[in-house]
C-alpha cells in the first residue's frame, strides 16, 4: 500500500509539474512565438493556451510601443561644424514571427541602425537646418528607419532629436553672426525709412509749390515750433515774396 501510495504521489507530482509547464497565459499586449522541435509552428496569445513541455518552446514578444534613447552621436554637418546630437526613438513590433526569426536581437539592432541613420542624415544638412528644421529632419530619419526595419517586423512610429550640443567657440561665433545680422537689419530698416521720408518730402514739396502762400504758412508754423523750445536766438529765413507785400510799390510814370 505504501508503494502504491508513493507511486500515485509521484504521478500526481509529475502531472502538476506538467500542467504548470503546459498551461501558459499571455497578456493582451503579449504574443508567444511557438517553436516545435526547433521549427516555427505559429504565434499564440493573448489569453490561455496549452504548451507541450520539452517538445515546444515559447518566446514572448511585447507589442507595446517601446522607447529607446539614442546615445549622443558626433556629427559633422555639411558646412563642417562638429556637433553632438542625441535623440529618442519610438517603435513597436507588428510581426512577432519576423522580429524573432529575422534578427538576433531586435532591440540592439534597432538601436545601432538608429545611430547610424542619425549620423548619415544629419551629416547631409547644415547647422542652421539642424537647429531650425528639426521636424523635417525627424520625418526623414523616421522614413529611412521604417523602411529598413520593416523586414524585421518592426514599425518605427517616431523619432525626436532632443539636443544639438555645440562647443563654446561655435556658440560665440553664432552669437556674433546673430548680432551682425541684427545690425544689418537695423541699417536696412533705417535706409528704408530715409527713402520713404524722402519720397514724402518730394510729394509735400510738389503740393506746396502749387500755392506760394502755403510755403509762407509753413514758414510761420516752423517759426512757432522753434519759439516753443525757449531758444534765445532765432535765425529764420525770410521769404522774398513776403517783402513785396510789406514795401509799397512805386508808381510808374
């Protein structure tokens, strides 16, 4: 009886161990790539399913969007400026079979590919484009990565350039360039103002020339403005036409 009891206990233990190894549960965002005697036989999940121990092996795959930080990369721009650029990569697995079978380590492979593509794409652009057109550069890098990772069953959902670090010498050079640009704009605006003022003065002269009395009234207005500044001495030109009205004319015989 003791021997039979021991046999039953061993069999029960084996059954429990078998069920423990055979029953698998995967979450909603997980899939299981099944290999039977080393051969791919399908993808399971989510939920409950039975796995034959020893004969079948399971490799779990996470379908959620993964975030990977691209380490700082030394990039030489098209205008020969050395910068350090880092980025953030977002991707997810859309085909668990290819992600496991086509590439040994899809996380490492995607990271290395992102670093290489980042250096390659940014090296074709100038520094000003890196600083001002990040959205366009992000779209270009994402398109290239998405095409190359498609064979691995990976979908690149986005990449964002975080920082573009410059050395101190380049920062000072950019500051000088910005200052010179502001001075140039100020001079251009000043010249445009002088041009517009000259055009208005010419137009006002034409209007005043049509009526001589209007010029005299303008002289009086200018004299009034000068007198309001409390100046002790005023030198003001007197129009010759005004004297003709003050000095009586001689009668001709």
